[in-house]
C-alpha cells in the first residue's frame, strides 16, 4: 500500500467519523453549527449546572483523531492568569483523562480530550463519552475557577472543595498515600 492509498483510507475514515459526529449532535438535539474555519469541526453550547460553556468537537482528518475542547464562559483576566495556572496544575493532577489548558496570551480557558481512532472506526459511544466527559469536568470545576478568578479564593482551597465529597472529611497527605 502506498502512502497515497493510506492517506485516502484515512480521509475516508475521517469523513465517516465526522458523519457520526454530526449524527450524534442531531440525535441529541444539540444546535451544533459548523466552524467556519474548519470543515471537520462542530460547535455547540452546553448548559451545565454551573453555567453555559462552548463545546468544539473536531475530527483531525490527517491524524484520525477525535478532539473535544470545552471552553469556559469567560476569558481569564491578565492579572489572574498566574493563579489560574496554579489552579489548572492542581486540577490536572490525578485527572484520569483530558486536561485543562489556558492561552496565556488572551486568557482563553478550556478542557480538552483527544482519542486516536486511526485504522479503526470511531464509535458512537466514544463520541458521547468524550463530549459529555469534557463538558462534565468543565462544569464541575467551573465554580472553583470562578472563585479563584473573581472571589479571592486560593487555588488549593478551591480544588479541595471540588474534589472532596461533602460527606467525607478531607485527608491530609498525598492521594497516593490513601488505601485503594
């Protein structure tokens, strides 16, 4: 098989994956719209418990990746970017998938997750898992982000409040010191 043949197969796989992505949004009654700059990207609003975020779901056709980025409903002000970077670092530690990221130039803040489906078919369940997983994590951490940016709350305290269940007392020490 030549690299041209391989590229054609990859493109067909990406087109099929994008059709599944469109079907997911249609079936779930999202008002997804195409991204004007990327023909393999759809954008939709997600209304969570703590605010409305923007979901960008993209098929990276030349790599056969499915990538989701959920954007916070605000840009981080310049004076808060360093403390939000600490919040992000603390939040990312121990997350089983995905990661928060921030553009230090303009303060855009998001949560991303990417899966590779090269050589295989992108599954409908994976589409939902990644989209709802990203949107759910952003929604869960959004009150802490807001508290750090606008409420003078320290990142460590904000993360502790998010990650400690209400009915469990906080445990001193590191997470890997805890029994499994």
